[in-house]
């Protein structure tokens, strides 16, 4: 696994740009990997990559939509973007740095963990979910987040869980 990562990093490190004209990507992991390495990235501006590929962070390629719902990259726009990266390497390097910073800020392991924990904390507060509260507590234990104030976090056997059981106990004891 580590060898595969090293090989990918080596390939990206030895590249001037990353180009992936595609008809559709779910998330576009190779695009994100290239951007995280600081490469000027040229890819079809369709589907998953629209979450992170902009004129500031890369070189999104225009497309037309096919009847089957896939994108057809605009080859003229693709050529123009490739020539732009080749001719203005200084600007391309700056776009690569901006893309790298964006990926690090929004999609690094730390950023994704913080987002997940924040959403779990929101669920714990809104739903009073013991499972979400336990996940937030576990994240705090390993240092991903600061430990939340106890008053705001339900724990197993408290909050919503207890209320659900309380109603059941009343039914059993009332009869």
C-alpha cells in the first residue's frame, strides 16, 4: 500500500501538469491527488470535480451533455487550457499552489475528520443520539476535536434514549 502511494507521489512529482478530460467522475480521486501535490490540474468541469475544481484552483474544461447523461469534453477548450499551462508556467504554478491549499484546507484527513465530527456533534445535539455522542467523545479522546461541554452532549442512557424507554416502562407498569 505504501509502495503504491510512493509511486503515485513520484509520478505526480515528475509531472508538469495533470490532465483528465473525462465523461464523468464520481469524486475524481486522481484529480484531488494531483491537486494535493500542487500540480496545475485540467479536468472536465462536470460531476464530482465541480466541488473543488474552479478557475482559481485549476483549469476546468467546458463540456456538452450527451444523451446518456455523460459529459463530452470540449476539445477546443481542452487544447486552450493545455497550451495556457505550457506557455504561462508561472501562472500555472500559482494555480497549482492555490489548488493545493484548497484541497488541504477542505479535503485533508484533518479537515474531513473535523467536518465529520462537527456533523456528528450536530446530530448528537439535535437527535440526542447516544451513538453520535459516543463518536464525538471518541474523537475528543484521540485529539481530533476539543472535548465538548457535557451539558450539551447526551450520553448513553440519557436524553432521547431515556425518554423512549420511559414511555415503555410506563406502559408495562400501568397494566
